C-alpha cells in the first residue's frame, strides 16, 4: 500500500503539541498550584483535579458519536480538530487567570470550573484527531509509522512544556502572576499544534464513509464485543493512572526527597528526553517482535525502572543516580506509548472489517475518555498519599515544615504505585492477538 506523504505525517502529528501540552501541564502543575499556591488541602485538591476530567468519561464518547455522524467535504474530523483545539487553548489560559487573589475559595473554584470547560473543548479536538489514523490508511505498518511520528512530536511537546512551564510558574515569587504567564505560554503551544494539525492534514486521505450504528448505546454494545480493544483500553487506563501518579509527584519528589532546586527540571527531562532517541528503536523492535510483545516489554522496563528508583531513595544514593534511573523509566514510557497508540487504529480497523461500519469516533471517544480519566485519577492517587502522610498545604511565599512521614509518602506515590499499576495491568492485553495486524484485521475470525 502507498505510504502517506511526509508532509501529512508531520502535519497530522503536530496535533501532539496540543495533546502534549494539555496532557502534561495540568498533571504536572495543577495539583501543586492548588496545594502550594492557593493553600487547598491535599485531599480536596486531588478531588478538584479528578472530578472535572471524570466528566470526560461520559462526554468523550458522545463527541465520538457526533464526529462519526458528521458529513463534511473536508472530512468529518478536521473541523472539530480546529475549533475544539482553539477553544481548549483559550480555556487553558483562563484556568490560571483568576481575576482575584487567594483570600477565599474563589480562585480554586474558578480554576476547577475553567478546567471542566477546557476538558470539554479538548474532547472535541482529541477524539476526532485520534480517530483519523484508522481512516487515513488501511496499512497497519503505515499506522505504526504515523503514530511513531505522533509520539516523537508528543515527546518534544511534553519535554518543552514539562521543562519550560514549571520554570515560568516558579519565576519571581511563583505566585499568581507567574502562573498566569505560564497558562498563556501553554495556550500558545496548543494553538500552534491545533492549526498545524488542521492545515497539515488537509491532503490526507479522508477514507470511506460508511454507516455507523444508529445509537450511542448500540455503538457501546459493539465496542464491548471487540475483545482486543476492550483489553487494550482497560490496560491503557490503568497504566495511564500510573504514569499520571508519577507525573503529579515530580515537584514533591524533587523538593521533599531529593532536596535540589534543579531536580524538577532534571527529572522531567530525564523522563521524557530518552523518547526522542529510542523511539525509532522501539519501532524496529515492534516490527520484529510484534506489537503486543513489545508493548509488554516496554511496560516492564517502565515498572522495573520505577521500583529501582524507589530503591535508590531507600539506599540513600546520590540524586544523580536517581536521574539516571529515571531515564530507564522514560525509555519504557516511550515504548508503552508507541505501541498502545499504534494498536488502537488496528482495533478500529478490525471493527470496520467485522461490522462493515465506520465508527472510529466512538472507539476513539471511549479511548480518550479512559485516557483522560486515568490521567486525572493519577493526581488523585498521589494527593491521597500526600494527605495520609500529613502534607501541609500552603500559599505562595509560605514554607511550612513538613512531617517526617511526607518523604515516605511521596516516595511510595512516585515509585511503587506507578510500577504496580504499570505491570499489574498487563494481564488485560492477553486478548490482543499476537498475529501480525494485517492478518487479524482483515480476517475477523482470526481474532
């Protein structure tokens, strides 16, 4: 089959700037913003981060149904990609732009409401955008290549936003003004990614438009019969919670455990940086071992690396050792993302071959709903460890003495919990076929 032009691969993948910004910065900074700038108690802060995104579990599949039912000469997905992405960027900037101080509940309430609106707008970007690969090409190998481009740019977006956004938020006194500037920076990144994906994919094949199931309930029923998809989705949700738990703990691990000013940036770069190098290696390994085996291997590398990171703390090794071990975790993360996201379009194509109906939007909607919930649940898990260990929340400029148990709680939440979730979820993908995707996708009975 004919490969997609490089311009299409690159243009579509620019959407990862939007996805990376939205997926990284709230998980990295929103919990510390509540606990360390607005003085919200850890348990309540975790709920404020979790509840708005939990809304997407209901809403994202609805967006998928809407995009499946849309008819447009430029493709059913692209209009949603542009307007959803731009609206999400505006709402993101407003999350940190409360027009008042930290004297009462007004600032946390403002941030929580705007976060709900941002997540709603982002659904209209993310769901159609995730459904596009299955319609752009029928070649499973080409989908893997396309998703490799997407993950590579995602790694750049995560690296840039994860390294720059905290620096902006900490600029000066690290107060509300710095956070407002940070929100504006991230919004600009999201606008660039949205426009890049919209205009860059204009020459992409739209793919055949076929009849979908008439109701959302019937589409859910069809999704449940797609065993490879159900297992992969469940695994990805749990693993996403593990990744998000680690992401939410970066600031706290750097301050409460490593006690180094530059540790936040170094940890994040060590986690994301290897992805830019090892991504092509994971792709080659996937072609040799198969997607499922490579996905399992990458997840094990992540999980065992996280446990090893906890061991470095227990042995009181220098911070430099923790940074090196974090790179190992990042190598596993890169592979886990590549193979999970390249397995998704195969599951969508399998459903189309099995039912004769095009309903990738619903599958992508369920996927992004699960991904969003998993990534929202992670900060909630970490906030629970903060609350149990007695972490003292505070407002900008305050530096309270933390209880001795906080270091242990932060370490467990940052290392052991992500490892258990990452490795423990692997049994769920046992229903995903080991045969090459072009065989079981084209012949449903093979699965």
